[in-house]
């Protein structure tokens, strides 16, 4: 199985698993930002994971910005939107899929 296929397949749990937790919470509490942040930082382990995700998101956006320019990735806005709407678990594999797609297109043009 190619890396590109693996990245695309990782988008499925990257979307399903976070939203499997978020949608029931959203149905129970609605769009209540205060409750969201209060529960997110309800204890130190929740804060640990929240800070980890925030730093990972900044690192991912930096990586995507540099790499998208270097490889000329199309639709570079899509993984940014995916990260903001779902999280790093979707944004990263989606960006890697787009990057591999671009690289394979370039390789096939160079081989021709």
C-alpha cells in the first residue's frame, strides 16, 4: 500500500474519532464556549492534552506553510480548514496525502 493511500485512509479515523467525542458533547451542551473551555481544562491531564494539541497545531501550520510552497501543493487551504474544523488528526494526514499526490504527479511528468 502506498504512503499516499495510507495517508488518505488515516483521514477517516482522523475525522471519525474526534467527532465521535465532540458531536455527543455538542448535542448535550450546544455551542457553549465557556463550558467547552471549562471542561477542556477541568483537570491537569485535560490541560496537558489541550496544550499539546495547540503546540502541535502551530507546528503543523508552520510545516504546511513551508512544505506547501516547496512542493507547490494545491488546495493548501484544505488541510488548514480541516485542522481548524476537526483537528491535527485530520489536517496532518490530509496535508501529507496532498503532498504525496503533488510529488507523484511531478515524478510522473519528469519520467515522461
